[in-house]
């Protein structure tokens, strides 16, 4: 990055996905070519311009024109999915000056560039981590950036704090050509999804699949097969997807968070999660595999 330095050294050029999350000096010169991912909670600041009025992340110049640059409390540089950018938090009015707007992070998936959704989510995850690890969890000392890696270190006891990533499984269970879907209390009205749960200490991923399905739905499964994985920034989770076949038992909800569950065919699905979630990918897999005429 031209003439840009961080607390830990110069920011590598665009496309370097090894770039760690660096704190930027408050008065540092910012490269106007790179977008600024300005976050307020789970909202991202965007501006509308161009022929089609498509929202895009602002540059530093845009923030100056809007009078919002001084409201950014922290600045960081990162490279996520090949997108070199700045990240920051802001305490700004509910309605920013035109042509800016706030958009929920989940609603940025279809906006260009393709890496925007993942970069903004990663920035939110890392900003949360920085807020949660200001002080050492071992001795209470104030942490500082670790040298040469994405971590914070306590100068008093040397303890390192890394960004937390929570492994979880998500499973498409099929019985006689029908998919197991359930609705949780916190889902919007009518939304159903495949079952998921976090890995517990001492478990393999496959053991978690068997335990979660048994605990949440009261059934056993067989033929557990790996499907794919996905980082999910909103919960700081690494989602690992599996497919499985019903082995025995009838549905009995064992999780207080679930309010209903059932078996659904590819042509009578209830409302389901939107892309790009791994849950939707599993549901789309089922639809293709078990549609009429397959």
C-alpha cells in the first residue's frame, strides 16, 4: 500500500491474503484506492453513486465529504478474500447524510465486489475480538498487539489471546426422500433450517453429529458424510456440513430452543435460509438430489 504504515509495519499490497489485522495510526495517511468498511453494530455504511446507483463501501475521501471520518473510533487494515481494505467502528446518527446509508451485513451478500460480504463479516468478528480481549484473561494486564501474528499479548505474563473460532456441525438428515427441518424460537416467523450444534470438548465432528441429532430430534442417523465447510462471521463459527440418513426413532424435540420439526419433500419446503449460508447449500443439495424425476 503506497506510503501506508501500520503499528506493526507497512501494509502489504492488495491481493496478499496473509495480511494480518493491523491497527492504523490515527493520523496515518490512507490509500484512497481501498474501501473503508465502517461498522455500527451489525450494520455497514455504504454510499450510492454511479449510473445504476448501486451501494458501495465509501473511501476515505467519501467519509471526509460526509463529515463522518472524525466519528470513526478505531482504524484497522486487513485483507479478506483478496479485498484489501480498512475497517473501523463509528458512533454515527441513525440516518447518515445522503448519499450514505446503513445496510445490515446479511443484506450485503449480493453487492459487488463478491468479497464484500465476507470482508465486512470478518472485520466485525475481529473488532468484537479486540473489544473482548483488551485485558488479559489470565492476570488482568492490558494486552498489546503481538509481534508477527494475529494475536494480542499481555506484557505482564506473556499470555497470547487469538481470535476465537467456534467449530460447529450442520446436518441434512434425509428419510425416505424427505428432509428434516426445524424452527427455532429466535427464527423469523415460519423460517425452518437443518439442525446444527457446537462441538463439545473431546468430540470428533462425527460424534457431534450423532449427539446433536439425538439430543435435538430424538432420532439416530447413519451414513454420515462430509459435505463442506464455511466460516460464518456473525457467530464466529466454523460451520462443518454433513449429510446423513435416518437410522431409527421418531421425532421428539429435546431442545427447548426448537418449537417444531418435521420431514419435508423437495416440493413442499417451508421458508428456508437465504444464500450464502451453508444451511441453504445443504437444502439446495437435497432439492437437487430428491426432486421429482430424479
